[in-house]
C-alpha cells in the first residue's frame, strides 16, 4: 500500500502590507512558501487548530473587504508540480564551490 503524504495548502489575498507580512511570517514558522501568497504545511490536526484560531482571532479582524484566506487539504502523492515547485521536498542541497 502506498502511503499518503497529507498536506495543508494555505492561499491568501490580503491587501494591507503590514497584515500580509505578519501572516506570511506566521505561516513561514510552520511550512514552506510555494508562491508569493501560497504556503504548504504538513498536515496535522493540532497545527490546523493553531492556524485556524490565529486567523479567526488575530488576522480576520484586521481584514479589509476583499481579503481572503483559503485552506486546502491535499495528498501530495497525487499532486503535479511544474517549475521550481518540483524541487520542494526533494532535499536538494546547494553548495558554493567557489574559493571566494
């Protein structure tokens, strides 16, 4: 049986620069940025509760009329990746071999 790698994808559109930066920094503590306003987090019920509570009680009250956050659940074994996202979770190590 193939194991599934469950993941949480958080996408957001927050117009206020200060709030957006704080939200981005918050998510960076728990996952990896896939795109400018998209993060991938390992799936865990405890982590999801932490994120939802912080959004509801801290970030959502600061929203402007068009702001939004979407949380998706996915099985990464079924995900298709293109471009630089193909390197995420592959354990690539970059080494500087220059003598500088």
